[in-house]
C-alpha cells in the first residue's frame, strides 16, 4: 500500500466517518495537535526517562492515539466512526488516580516552577504545552462539531498529568526543579 493517496491535494482530508473536510477545519487542527503531542512524547522517550515515567508515557501515547481518533470522529458520525473508542469517565478517573499517586510521591510544591531540569522532564513540559494547545483547538472545534465531551475533559487531565510526570522525572533522577523568581522586586 502506498503512503500517498493524492486525495488531499485539493486541501481536503477525510474523517473516519468518510466525511471530507477542509484541512484547516477546527477538528483537523484538534486531532492534528494531539498527533503532535504524541510525537513530542516520543521525543521525551528518546531522552532517558526513568523507567516508571517511560511506562506512563508509552501508555499515554496509546491513549493519545485513541484520543485523536475520537476527535477525528464527530459524535453521530457514520462510516468507521461507530468503532472508535470514546474517551470518557473511566479514562478521566484512571488519569486522576495516577495523578493522585504521583502527587503523594512528590515533594509539596511551594513555588511556581519553570520548565527545565532533566532533558526528558523538559520535553514532558513541552508536551504539556502542546496538550494545552490541543485542548484549546478541541474546544474551538466543539463549537461547530459534535465533539465528545469526555475527550475534552480527558485532554485537560492529560496536561495536568504531564506537569506531574515532568516533576516526577526530575525527582527520580535527583534533578532540582527550577523555581520561578520575579525578575524585579516591588
């Protein structure tokens, strides 16, 4: 099978439902940004994450792949849309449970921290910002398409989870988190 199809040469792409949409459609922007998030997570994995963080990030990559399919398939869509896994309360609760475990293991946060420390942790912070952009894009898409609300909530939790994973990575490797200090007093 060839990787190129030429079906997008005129500025359209296909959703899982078979519907053709403009490549700059808000839905495409949303699931495309989730795809970018998945790639940034791959970069983080390539930069020496601690084993518990590696396991969490690999699982998150798979969930993000499914999240992209969810966003690429508006609710009520026909075609292959009926077989798409929808993010929902179960996935959100599982993410919250994992965050609760990490929060108990980490030192209490007493100041704002800047992205940094270990290189892998820094890439996880970058992933967090890409996730926030995906979330904004998905909410924008939800104004014109029937986006699964569970996907929107899940995206919000993922960015929080990535913040904690970055902190956890620094913690596990003994790297100090860079604290934010005002540039000017008063």
